[in-house]
C-alpha cells in the first residue's frame, strides 16, 4: 500500500506571505487592545512590537516556503506537525535573543515578564498560528482542486453532449448532398473531418480564441453548402482581439448552430448572421444576432444557452455572463468574458 503524499500549502506565493503577516498583525492589535492589560501601552511599544512581529511572520513564511520540499518526504501528520513547530522553534530563539539584548542594554522592559515565560509564550503563539494557517490553506487548496476536478468533469460531459448533436446535424447536411452533388458532399466530409480534428484533437477542455473562431468558420462552411446563398455572414472582429486567449472549448459553436437551425434555415429567403467581437475595458464581448421566423421555435436555444452558461460559470465564475433576447426583430446573444 503506497504512502499518502503530504499536501502542505505553498508559502512561497506572495498572497500566502501576506496572509501570514496579516494574521500576525491582527494578533498584535488584539493583544494591544486586550481589556486584561493594566494599561494601554505607548505608541512606541506598539510600533516596536509590530516590527518584531512582522519580522517573525516573514521568517516563519520563509521557513515554511524553503522547508516544504523536505517536509513532503515525511508522512502527512508528521510533516504537518514539523511545519507548525519549525517556526515556533525559530521564534523561540529570536525571542530569547531579544530578551538577552533587553537585559544587556538595561532596558528591562521584559524583566517583569520573565525570560522563559516570554520565550515560550511567543513560540507557542507562533506555532499555533502556523498550525491554523497550515490547516486553513491545506483545506482551501483541497477545495480548489475539487472544484477544478468538478469543472473539468462537467465541461467534458457538456462537450460529449454537444458533439453528437452537432455531428447529427452535419451528417444530415452531407446526406442531403450525396445524391444531387457528390463532389460537394466529398468537400463537406473533408470540412467535417477538419472541424472535428480541430474540435476534438485535444483532451483539454479549453481552446484559444483563434481555434474557437476556426471551428465556427468550418461549421458555417458546412452549413453554407446546404443553404447556399440563403445563409449570409457578416463578421466584424476587432483587430485588438487576443487570439491566443484561452476559453472553454466549443463555447461559440452552439450559438452559431442555433442561429442557423432556428433563425436562418426556417426562412425561405434565408437571412444573415451578424457576429461582432470587441475588446473593451479588459473584457472580450461577442455579439451574435440572427433573423427570427414569423413563427419562431426556439426550443433548441435552451440546450445551447444552458450549456454555454454552465461552461462560463465553471470557467470564469461570476466574472462572465451571457445575455439573450429580441432586439429590433432579431434574436441577439451576447457573451462577455474577462481577458486573462
């Protein structure tokens, strides 16, 4: 049976170091304001305590950062215990040094407390604080990994649900062309092969903006073989769009599929699909609009919009949004995602 690997938090990251300093400073303030103190204390004493506490906090963070690789060799419980005790030991040594200096300079600010009491109390406080922070960040890291795993599984499930749906419609298009135009059907099969190679060629649940637009263009090329001049396209893409930007795979294609199937295809005269992409205020916004039949049947929009909303929520959280509705007689979908 293999030994479980320790999962100590990484304190080499700046937010973790800032968290240690912030918690230690909070303790200093609480002790300074404690009602059990006989007097409030001078501002200079508070300033000295703050400087000393922050030095200890940075030292503890550095110890946890540099010792993490070494501690990972031990069983999880032992590694956690050592990680909590190491900063306490260093704090004890530093506190004893401060006490000796205080005695040597005849300041005698700490003599009333007592040497061992001063050293042990500071060391125990630091060990307890480190234990709490280790446990907190350990649980937080595990929670984030679970969220990421759930997001990957959900995105893969959504992708598996979308791909057969798209394949079904594409094969219907090719089947309609086989007898009346075999050459065009052969071209459509090649386009479909290229499309699925681009869409499913990676196990990753994300893709670049350039890849997403390429998937959309290949899908529309297949639909134009079926609809001909009935399907008109109007593209307006901002030159500043970040093409390498990562985004959920197959995010835009379901929206275009709905625009074709439920907007253009039911109209005898066809119609135009307008697509605009802009980069503004740190966000990339896509606007897609399509004509509406006199008797619209938008039952298919529900699945596509639901899948896109889930992908956006799993990938970006609350930072992205999608809006849909009827504007000036056209069905409009807007997707807004942060540029990261």
